[in-house]
C-alpha cells in the first residue's frame, strides 16, 4: 500500500462519512458540515491521484481549486438560506409535511 | 467579423452579460434589454445551426486555451437541438416574466433579483449543452443548480424556502457523486475530454464504479424515480416562470449528460445493464408520478407530478435504444429520435402549462384546483394554451408528444417488448386522467367571485409555447435533420432513409 492509496482511501472514507451525515442528521448546519466533509473527501482523492506518475500531475490541482471555489460559494449560499429559513419559520430542520411524503 | 464566424459564443456570453447589466440598471430599460437578449439568442442559435449544417460538427476552443486546462465546447446535432429548445423556452419565459411581477414593493424587489438570476440560469444551461468534457459539466451543473435554487426561494415564503433548501442539499450531494466519478475516471485514464475518454475507456471494475456513482448523481439531478421526491415541493412553490424553466430545462440538463455518457463514453458491454435499470426506473416513474398527479388538490403540484411521470418516458429510450444496438439499428435510431423528441415535446408543453397555471393563479389568487371553476370563460387564451399543451402531453396527434410517444411505442411493439408498450399506454391514459381534472373545472359555468385580470403578455407567452409544441408535432423533420448531424450512425440511420 502506497501513500497515494492511503490518501485515496481516506478520501473515500471521508466521502462516506459525510454522506452518512447528510442523510441522518436533521439539523441543517450539520447537513452542510457533512456536505463539506464529503467534498473534502473527493478533493483529497483527486489530489492523491495527482501523484500517480513520476512528476505530480497539475490538472487535478486545477480541478480541486475550482471545486473548492464552488464548494465555498455553495456553502456560503446554503448557510445564508438556512438563516433565512430560520427567520421565516423558526425551524433549523427540514420538516416533512404529509403531502411531501412521496 | 469574428462574431459572425463564432455565433455559439453568445449562447453563454449573451445572457451572462445581460444578467450583469440588469443587475446594474435595475428596472431601467428592462424591456429593451430583454428584447435584445431574445433577438441575440435567436440569431446566435440560427447562426450556430447554419454553421453546423455547413461545416458539420465542430469544436470551439475558448480563448485558444486547449484541453485539459482550457475549455472546449462541442457543437453537434444533439447540442444544437438543446440550444433550439433553450432559445424558444427562454424567449417565452422572458416575455412572460415582463408581465408576471406586480407593482407592490415586495414584488418589485423580487423582480429586481429575478432577472439577473434567470439570465444566469439561461447562460449556464447553454453552457451545459455546449460543454464537451466531464469536469466542465460539474461546474456548469453547479452554476445552474445554484441559480435555480436562488430563483425558487425568491418569494421568501416558508414553503418556497423549505422546498429550495431541500433541492439545494440534494443538488449538492448529487454533484459530489458525479464529481467522485469524474475523479475516478481521471485517475484511471488521465482524460477529461469526452472524445478522448470514449477511445481510452475499458470495461474495468473501476469504470463500473465511476459509471454507478455518476449515474446516481445524474438521476438525482434529473429527478428520476425514486430520486424525484425533491421535485414537487421545489417546482410547485417557485414563482410560475421559474417552475416553467425548472421543469422544462433544468431537469433535462442532468438527463443530457447521462445520455451523452451512455452513447459516447461507457463501454457497450456495460450500457446494456445500465439501460435496463434506467428503463425500469423510468417505467416506475410513469406509473407512480401519474398516480400522484391524479391525487393532487393543487394545480401546480399536479403539474409538477406530471413532470415526474413525463420524465419517465424520456428514460424509456435507454432500454429501447439498446435493443438493436448490435443487430438492427433501426430500433436504436427510432428510440433515440423518440426520446429526444419527448425531451423537446415535454419541455415546450410543460413550460406552457406552468406559465398558463401562473396566469390562472394570478386571476384567482390561489392554486387550489377547486378555485379554477369558471375561469374558462374569462381567460379563453390561457385555457386554449393549456388544452394545446395537454394534447402534446397526452400524446394525441398532432402534438409533438404524439410523435415522441409513437416512436417509442412502435419500437417497443415491433421489437416485441410488450411490458414497455403497456406502461406507455397506461401512462397515456393516466395523463388524460390528471389533465382532465384541470379542464373539467376550468370549463364549468360557475362564477366564483374574485377575479384579477392578468396581463395579456403572459397569456400570449403561454399560448406561444403551446403553439410551438403543436408545430413541432406537425413537422418533425427539421429538428430531426439537425439532430442527425455528427451523431453516431447507429442513432440516426433510420432517419437517413426517411430524408
């Protein structure tokens, strides 16, 4: 097992932990944190893959940078939306109404 | 002039520049700007198609920076058909929105934010349809997803905020699944570009894993059963022009990427099982979506569930396409044409239905189905639009939906796949069932008090899109002629014979 494999598997593990959090935690901030853990996992996997050849591959780094920018903006927007939802409804979770059960 | 040779640039640049301008200008010159955008997009789409017919499929390397660090656009028949669709629906929705927002300060505030977000969404949808590499799709999906959520939550009502938030979380998780697949593919092959990937790809276990996670992400974006649960609350609580673009175009972007990957990237050995799986989910979506549409008591919720059902038909194209992939490609090309036509037909009809629903809700002040009684006499244009769009959705000739469903149905019948055929026929009957729940109430002669005259421009926009859904049904050859350019031979040979 090489260092690349170690980092890659850690990335996959982080993705799974994050996914588990998104699906099981009702609190919106916990969902968003879990999402960020999952995306960190994917980014870690990509960075690990960059060390495949003799020299580091620059492309995954460019991709991860783009991904981080997207992830930061999406998180910022989602936190803002969660705050607005809290102001409008007093809720910090996504309530499931009977008619949504489909 | 360089713009004349590269009309496709404006597909993305036009709406994005206009978005920045409306943000800066506010309400000043809005009508002029919207008019200019529509004209520019029409010209750009027409120019792209003329260039495509003249030169065949081509690449556009943005800024001269080549892949992998630069961005390459690919223009062929499939992307051109999607551009035609975004242009027509984009124009319809823009015209409609000029009359949609009221004069109260709350409505004015909403409108100020609506225009930049909608134009950004338009541009990023076009970017999805033009991109030709798997990482760019991730970026453009995120762009369109964020713009879409912001548009849903525009009204600031609790239902809209909850629906939007749920959609946002699903969209972000779906994008991560997709990105995980992109990472795995890049790790294995070192290529992001679609053309290069299709040559390099091998049917390994890793490709299988990448295919699975990317498919999960994309069917969540495309709201295929059982990952459709976010769609009805998100689409039905958005402002009506936003519901229209969500149901007509945004869900199609996930489908478009899935289709591209199936026909160009995944090894043929692996697509067969994938296609069967997608077909089974599509069939379940038709039955379940139609069933729930029949049960709804609110107009926009009913239309949203109808989207779940109609998307099911689109996904039936996958198993039908693989029937004759190696033996009789007539089936494949029939199913391909039917599936793409279903995308076009549903987009036009559903956009028109949501726009018309917006007019009715404006007139009555509620979207309760019972409240629609008697509106048929007062808003004949809107009811006509709903009827024409319904003809296409139910699959009655001469609607565009008839042609789409006929192609899919005949493929299933001739190749003796009776279960697909039965599901399509049952789904058609159920569509009649849920749409007539709307018509029956609209056409009863009861007067129900409150009525606000909606702006005429909204009625004409809805009617225009409904008319187009009929026009594409009356004459299907122009679109199929464009669709065939640059697509693999298995997908188009049937239409070579017809033209």
